[in-house]
C-alpha cells in the first residue's frame, strides 16, 4: 500500500510539475523519507494536501522544487526535508507542527508568528508576507524586506523591485534571493540601495526632483528670489540641499521644505541646483539653467558705426570723422565710462551682428548706445521701406533694428545722423538706388513711428527703455559740412553738422580734435541729459541750416546720456 501511495504521489508530481501548484491525492497522509530525493524533474511550488500528517527525512532533498507548503494539520516535519536543494522556502501553516532539526538547508521558513519554528534565524511570520508582483516581502511598519519569488517558475522576464511595498520602504537587498527563477532575464532595483554581491542587478532612480524654479529671468546683487522644486517618490523626512554657484564660488544651504529664499551677494552667472535626500537615503538632483546676476553699478556700452560707402555713388567720407569725433567725446565722459566699439562699412546683417556682439551681457540697469552715421532710405512698397543703408546694396529696416535692440536689457540710446545729407541728395539724378528725394524725406518719420510704438498701446516711450535723437525732421535734409584741416582754404575734412554740434555741446570739437566746454550742460552739473544734448544740437544746427531740425523722443527726457 505504501508503494502505491508513493507511485500515485510521484505520478501526480511529474504530471503537474510545470504548474504553479501541484495537485496530490486528497487522502495522502504521509510522505516517506527520501521519497523524492534527487528528483530534479520536480519544479515549482509544491502545495501538499491537507491530509498530510508527516514528512520524512530527505523527502525532497536534492530535488528541483522551488518551495514546499505544508498543511496546518501536519504534526511532524524532518529538518532535512529539503537538504541539498535550492528551494527558496518552507511554508508551515500550523503553529503546532513539530520540526526536528534547524532547517538550515532551506533559505526561508514561513509560519505562524508564535509557532514552533518562530525562533529560527531564517524564519518570517506569515502574517507579514505580502505578495507583490510575484515576490514575497516581509512588510512591517517602516520596513519592507524583499525575500524571494512566490513561485520561481512563474517568473518570466524582468523583475523590478519597488521602493515602497504597501507604503513601506525597501531599505536593503541583502535578504533577496532569486532561487528557482530560471526565466528571470533582468533584476532592476532602486539605486539608493547597497548592492549585495550575490545579485546581478541594474539600478534605476525611484525619486525625481525638478530643476529649481523662480519667477525672475535675472537677478541683481542684493535681490532675494524664491526658488522651488517638485519631488516625486520621496519617503518620510526629506532634506533639500540647495547650491548656488556663481562663477565657481558655491554656497550650500539645507532646508526641510522644497522652497528657499536666497539673496544674491555677487554678480555673475549663477547655477542653482538642489539635491534631495529622503529618509531611506534615496537621492535626486535638479539643476536649473544659469541665471544672470547683475551688479548694481550700470555698465555703459557704445557701438559707433560709420558707413562711408567708399568707391560707390553713395560715397560719404564724413561718416568716418563722425565716428572718430563721437568716440573722442565719449572717452572724455569719465563719469559714464563707455566701453566703445567702432565699426565701419557694415552690411545690414553686419550691423545686426555688431549690435548682438557689442551689447551681449547687458544688464537691466546698463546703458547701451547705438550711433549710426550714413545713409537711410524709405520707399513705400519696397523692401527698403524705412531702412538704414548698409554696404553691398543692403538695407536694415528701423523695425528690424528695434527688434534686435529689444533683446538688450536696460536703457538704450539711439542716435541717427543719417538719411537726408546734402551730399547724398546732391547726386546728379537726385535718386539713390532709384529712391526719390521725396521718398527719402519720410525716413525720420519712420524712425519716430517705430521707436515710439509701445506694447499694449502705452504712449510713454521712456517705459520702453528707448531714448532717441535723429538729425532732422521728416521733411528736412541733414547736411554735411567741411573743415579746412590744413589751412589751404579748401574744406578737406567732412563731417555731419548734427554730429559736430552734438559733440561740441558735450565738450569735444571733432573738426579740430580739441576739448571744449560742456556748453550743452544747462544746469552746469557735469551731466548731459538727452534733452540737453538734443536742445543744444538743435539750436546750433538751426543757426547754420534753418531747414534742419533735430528730433527727440521722448520729449524733455532727463535721462543722462553721458557725464564727466
């Protein structure tokens, strides 16, 4: 009769070895010693019938099973039941089941919390077990311990160990085994955990932190900005380690909340980052784009362009002298120390590039001065409607000029000695590139229209940061004068009348290359405001050429354009 029971048992096991659970005869009461010893064909999780009362020594020793589940009514299990096997666990359902031996040949023993084997080192109480995606975890308050697969034969492909199971964190992997998981292709575990040698794993980040964010596009020294980050996947008490690094000098501050107020102490390019660390040691990092921090002292920059169009029908040599005179005048203005760049004979694209290069890095409290001496055109219905004339028959519209200047923070001074110069309109045909004298006369109107246009319908030009002076009214000509530099009675040094008077009122005679008094400084304070520069130049130009009237926008501006 014993042999028949063994035969039936063997048959049942072999027929269903590939299944997650093996069905055995319902009336089976005993499994003899060494009954299936060495049977590697046995696989999976074997659940014994409720009728089984005893299990002999070495009954499943050296076999291929993954786990053995013993019914509550079983009274005795020999400790060598799975000796020399790679079984993951023995699951005892009965608190009174007697076990002889230490069961050291099996990785884990599961059973009632106060059962006969609860004192074993490899024991875990069954009521703490959680089956999470095919793996057993022992979950208690504040801790989830990954143990093993519920059934190794059911694992197919990659397995990911999570950071949290039932709301409790996985804090270590030392107890995790993958015995019997023959079809496991990859094991992915949280990167914050220490990786034990017995596992071949790949790590992944379980927590994320967004780049620190603030509402400002830039900051000034002494200004305080609020920074925030958003974190996902953190557990328990979380620390936020903020780093503010400005040109290689870093300051680090710790907070317990995902926000911080920071006052900038120095100017430069600041990289703001946050490292987030939670209660289990998980780490995430977020880094923001560089934020420019500007100093409180204004930086003055000037771009002076003179197009002479040498060798063409537009020949305008006075522009070179205009630029030299403006540069010499500005260099005397030590209270507004302009960083001066001079350029000549630029195409339309060259003018744009020069603007971008000269004024890069400008701050909201800086001053950027753009001066152009040359020709302008304005022919309705053409591609050069409202344009500075560049070299190579190119045109830079005033609208495009403003678009480029719009990208520059801070105050912008625009001075144009251009368009209706007497030299330009005195050519034989009375036309320039097919543009009539009458059409040229509308150039200044175009400048005024473009630079006075405000967003949302506002009319106060000062709000835009623009301060504009043009050499003539829209219906007038700007003239070029000549200076007899060698005393032979022949004027040989041409210059724009408007630029000459502008410099003269500001302490420099560009014709003689000599300093003069600050005649435009009406209140004698060493500062030349936009209105003072305009009023002096307008009056002095008018005395020589009553048909040329300088224009200013905005009217009566007290903006200091340069000072000694």
